[in-house]
């Protein structure tokens, strides 16, 4: 099993920045893919960014050039640096880990961007 704990959400003005963190309960080298998803009210959960053990990344078109996902395997932590935030980025952000063919989720952290 994998427990994930997110932190770093909050309220920020449009154009501002936030960094989300997700701490995993096990060695990151055993987790093939880490990802961030988000879910806005009345919308389905969507992939924001993902990163593999080898460091390959993938981003949703809506965040390319503004968000950066990274992982620190020594700290068992994955980050999401969010710059140039827009009101449409407002959502609950969830950390996700793919481990032994199962998906694990954090509890979510709220990000609110005011205009």
C-alpha cells in the first residue's frame, strides 16, 4: 500500500504561484508513476501532470509552460510548481501513485485562484 499526504494548497491571486507537495509512505523508486490530478466543482477529475521513475513528464495542454512536476526520490516527495495561476485552475488537487497495478490517492488540497 501507499499513503499519500498533500500540502501547499491555498488562496492566491491570478498570476501568482503555489507549490504543492505530496509525501509518499514508501520508497519512491518502487512507485512507477506519480501524478497530480484536479477536480473542479461539477467537473470530472482530470490529469494535470505525471512523472515516471525515470523522470519523464507529461502535462495537460491547459497547464503546459506554467506548471512543473518534479520528484525528490530521497525525500519520497513529488512536487507541483504552479506559476501564472488562473481562476480556471481553481480545484481540489489530488496526488496519485501507480503501484503494483493499483492507483492510490491522497486526500486532496484546495487551490483557489481569485481574479
